[in-house]
């Protein structure tokens, strides 16, 4: 009774008489029909969901498998369907051995659980359409199709890194000021405090993590420059890079060499910091504490125009166009994929975006056409057998799919010098020499420069590296989320939470041509040539064809390229390897 799944449908064929305005619009009785429907269906998750949650928790595991490679574990020569077959029971001595308790958590673990009130998610589907007869063999249909996924299951991290209430973000800003003051004063790439009058600031939180001397004083380092500021950590290359004004990254600062380090955590506790200074669950810390609940929602809306003609006078046609938009508050292909958003106010709203499977425009067409020449057809029905052998019995069967590109993610980035619409317009296939690109050269080069951060070049190249040429980025480019010295205190507060755009469109024409030769009243020889990708038009998908949620790594040496695996082929790579493929067939029928 809690999971009712009704299906309701309504059909109405109007009859507006023999005259009048509505008669002209909707035709005579039985010539048009309205249809509407509503249903609820429940999403039945697979066992992978259980494995994802329980399998990721700490603790031992025991295999119950039997194998020919394990001596004595598998009896050869028996049928698995036989009653009481010992091969279908666990190996003796395995079951019943309890794990050792307690199971100790370490920083290499994550914790994972189901919400106590978890339930089965549901999808509410809606449709409304109108179908009109054009002639006795052809109809046109217009319809709306949509659905909403409600209370769907989703896995996300509740152990969010705190930078606000504990004051760490404010101290991060002071550390950045120290770094650039020290560089200007010739003291090197360090963010240490050098005392009053040096233009630098005390950093008590960082000192409490870096200083190995137990003081039980959380304000250590608040006073003189010598109180813990001699630690080499203040010149650590990774930490220094995370302070760059070109791309400050407080999460990288923490996740690599700061809180995610057992020695420094022990220092902080010895210096009076609470163990949960950054994470509610400090034991798993950066590795997260994940919960599966019913907080996920999806939305899908589409308009469809379809024309259908049944086979008549040698012609059959089916064509449709779909305009649709699929959205979700998690860019993921299944509930076991982590949803990346902040739990702070507005976090889930910032995460709402198009789904990984969104296709905005789709046109599909397939037909069968018997050419009107030869015996039994409109032209030359009484032609000589030789003429009929050349001109008669030909059939064409084209199949076309033309759709807009698949979505892919650039992640948490900023756009400089262009809008999302302008970036989208710039994405197309560009073939140059031996490489294929999906972005123009200026966007690629300046994006690579924007991600090439080098604090050591602050005075010579504006804090950027020289791997992709001198001078910082200019014009239009994709930049790190912190570009412009934007400090991201929680996910999605700088730049886009997850910038999703669409790759190149997809166009594929397959066709077949067949010819039939009759050698008797009941016998014939049929020749058929099938052309897959008849126009030899190469299609590309950014991220490759074997993934659901496609991403594009930003800023690296191969950024902007369409490399191996991005040219179209079917997933199994056996039926359609890509490119024009011609299949010839000869069949004898009698």
C-alpha cells in the first residue's frame, strides 16, 4: 500500500460532425485521436548498490568461491543441478569464522551506510499526444513525453571539509599575503611569519599542525616569528602552489600535505586542537563518510513529432524528431556514483544541471522504397526479361540518425573572455595534420597557460610556468575555479560547480541496396549491398564511447585533443568498427 504503482491512460477520438471549423482541423470521425497517460514505476536497484556501500567499509572478507585452481574445492563430473550437490555449498571451515573485533578504522578507510529511513525511489511518467491521419496510409503524431524521478537513491559525502567556522579560510588568506610579501622582500617562496614590520601575519592554526613540540596551546605561533615558523612546511612546494593568486585552492592545500597527514594531525592535538577541527569524523577525514539516502531528483521533458507511413505502393517511411531536456541534481550514471556537492545552503541547487544522458536534438529516419521500374511496378511492367533484369527489382533502405552532441564535463572551473554559449559554439571537430581537436587553438593554449601555475615565476612570468610559452593567459580561456584570486570555501562557490557542455554532433547514414532476379515463378536470386556509414563521416565523442559520464581533463598537454577511443565505434568494437563498411550478400530463394 505504500508503493502504489498506478497506470492510467485516456484515449479520445473526436467526432465534430460533417461541417464546421473543428471538422476541418481534426477531420472526419475516426481520423484523429488524443491520448494521455500517467504512471508510477519504482526503481529496483541491483546488488551493486549493496556492494558499493558495505564493500567499501573496513573489515575482513572471506571468499565463498569454489574453483578448479583450489585443490579439493570443486568436484569435477557432477551436475550443478543435482540435489545436495556439495559444489553449491560454502567450503567447510570458512563459514562460521567470525571476524576479529573491534575493527579499527584508519585514515585509509571510508565509512559508508544507508540512511535508516531509506526507501525505493519512484519515477512519475507523463505523456500527452495528438495523432492525425494524413491519408489512408500515413499519420502524423505530436506528443509530449516527460518524467520526474522523485526520492531516488544517491550516495554523497557527509564528512565535508570545514574551512569557515574554524577560521581556517581566513588564515589561508593571511598565509597567501605572507607568501607574496616574502617573495617581494626576497625571503623566498615561503608563507612563514617573519615578525612585526615584515608585512607578514601570524598563522597559529598552521603552526599548531607543523610544530612537533607539545604545548597544549592552540594559539601557538601567535606571537614571535620564531614560535614554530622555522618548519620547512612553510616552503613546501605543494602548499605554496595552492596559495597562488592565480588559482588559490584551499582543498588542495588540505588534501595533500596538511590535514591529510598523521604526524601533523598528532601535532595539532598535542598543541590543543580538537581532533574534529576540520572533519566531523576525523578518523576517515579526507577519505569521507558516505551515506545513501533518497535526496536525488531528476527531470525529463520532451516534445516529439513523428510521421509514419505503412508499406504502400512500394514505400514505407518512419521519421521522428525529438527536442528534449534531461536534468538532475547529480551528474552521475547511477546511484552508486558519488554526488559532488556541498551540504551548505545552496549546495544542492548549484549541483542541478543537465544529466549525463541529455541529448537536446534527435532526428531519426528509416524507409524502404521499391524503385518503380520493372515487372509488376509502375514503369515497365511488361518489359523484356533482359530490361527487367537490369532495371527491375531494385529496393533502397536508408537509415539515418542525426543528433546533437553528448554532454561532457569540464568540472569546477571558470570561463574567462567568453560565455557558456560562446564556448559551446566554439566546440567542433578540427582536423589538423595527424591530430584532431574539439576547440580552437587560442582557447587550448591559453587554458593550458591558465593551469600551468609556478610560484617561482612570480616576478618573471606572473606566477605562471613556461611549459606552454611565456606570458600568462589572455583572451578567452577556461581557468581554474580560483582564477582572479577567488577563494572557494565550499564546493561550487567559485566558478561553475560543474561546467557541462555538449560535444560535436552525431550524423550517421546507413543504407542498403538490393536487387532480385526471378528465375522461376517461385525462385529468385537476391543480391544485397549494405553500407554502414555510407558517407564515411567520422563521428567523435569527447571522453570516448565506453563511458556514461564523459569528462575532459582541463589544461594538460593533450587538452582539446580528440585522442584514441573518441572516434565512433560500437562498444563491443565487433559489429561496427567505424568508418564506411560494405557488406555484400547473395541469397538464393525457392
